[in-house]
């Protein structure tokens, strides 16, 4: 077996250094190869790849984003339409309450011996059309007859191309 001296090892590493152009240092019997700075290290390409998005990734992202925006816009449109319809119903209910209170006030001013005149009235208020009829109804309780008056109150309105209506029926005494 051949023993190499430190000088022989140094020569071997010197030739290696010349081939690879890496600095080599020798300290006593030991020879050290000095690694080059990171800028000189050869990359395999993955590290050097620029951080960015490919065209396919951008197209997919825009597609996902646009479908989400379309869904939100449809929800907002539906919500505003439902809010409008709800607002119409609330206005119609307030008008019905107003007309019922008006009739109750007329009833409270009437003497008990006076009968309701069969009546029919109609009108329009805030784009809501209303009409009511009062009809006499007799209710027999045993051998006693109770006179009641049937009130039919109708409220109608138009929303775009649709016609909506509410009908209320109650009895007055």
C-alpha cells in the first residue's frame, strides 16, 4: 500500500482545484476545499425560477373571481326585488289598518239603534287602490237574531307588469 505524503495530497487537491476552480487550503496534514460563495453555486433551475403566475393560473383565478362576483350580484338583485315586494305589502297592510280604524271610528259615532247603510266606497292612495263594501248579515243565536255587518276590504296595486291584491273580510256590529 502506498502512503502519500501531505505534499502529494496537496498536489492532488491543487489539480482538482484547477479543474473545478474551487479554492483549496491545506492545514498541516489536512486539506480543505473551500466552498464558493452562494452566487457562484450552480443551481438546478428550480431555485432560479422567477416567482410569478402563469397565464393559465391567471385565467383560472379570473374565472373563479368572476363567478363569485356574478353570484353576489344575483343575490343583491333578488334581495332588492324581494324588498320592493315586501314594501308594497307593508304599505297595503297599513292602508287596510287605516281604513278599518276609520270604519271603527264611524261605528263608534253611530247610535246603537241606527243601522249601517249598505255602503260601497273606493279610492286611491299612494298608488294603492282600495274599495270596501258593507253588507248586512243576520246571525241567529238561539231565538235571538244578532245583526252584523260584513266588511269586504280589497286593496290592489301594480308592480311592473304584475298586479297584486289583498282581500280582508271582517264583521262589524
